[in-house]
C-alpha cells in the first residue's frame, strides 16, 4: 500500500472519530470517566453522605489465608483503601449501563445468581467487589454477597484491599466470615 493511501486512511479514520465524538452526549464527570446512563438515579445515599459502611480495616492488606494461597507466599501488591460508590451489578452495568434504584431488583437477582458485584465511584471508575479471605471465600464460608444484595443501588462507603492489574480494579472486602 502506498504512503498516500495509508495517509488517506489515517485521515479518514481520524475525521470519523472526531465527528463521532462530537455527536456523543455524555454527562460531565468531575474527573475520570463519565458514569454510564446517569439518568438512572440512586435514591439511597450520596457520594458526600453514604448510606452506610461495608468492610473492616485490617492491619495488613491481605489475610493469612490469602498469603498462604499466594505463589511462594507472596500475594500481589495491594493497599488498604476506603472508597465511596454505588453497589451495582457489574455485568448489567458494563453490558447495558443499568444501575440506580430502577435497576435494584434486577441487580439483587443477579447477585443472588452469582453475578459479579461492582462499586461505581463518583469519577466513573468501576471496581469489582469480593471477599478478601481466600480460603473461606473459596469454600463458601463468607457472607459479603448478602450485604451486597441488601445494599444494591445504594451509595456506600466500602473499605478493603485495593488491587489492580492491567486496567482491572478490585476491592477485596474483609469482615464477612460466616459465624
């Protein structure tokens, strides 16, 4: 292919991208990425006044069972963090942008069926939420999913171990071992 042809293709692609971007109507976000379908409002809690708290702060980012399960006893680097966001169905949000009070019942059904739990922060970032304790989580001895079902479509303050890799972000929540 000639240099002129490659240049023409690049120009057409660039122009098309520019025109397409001009036609998009997205609500402005404070920073980061815009929240999908912002018209789907949350009615319980706000980013400045969350409805409640989930998770416990611990002395170490990873529990003993996570360290024990890690390759050579060395889990991936992480830090304890507290984030505020909407508890939502990760799959429905990414697939069709649904969240908020109008999606609460669907999200609760999805959580009950085992779909991944997400936390959507004010800046539009999405985090997967999971129990931190590796062996109890694996063996079904944790109950975080119950708390997520109860608080679906609520804005909550969530404390846990923040880990990320290659663009994926997760917050591992501690404190939900079955008694």
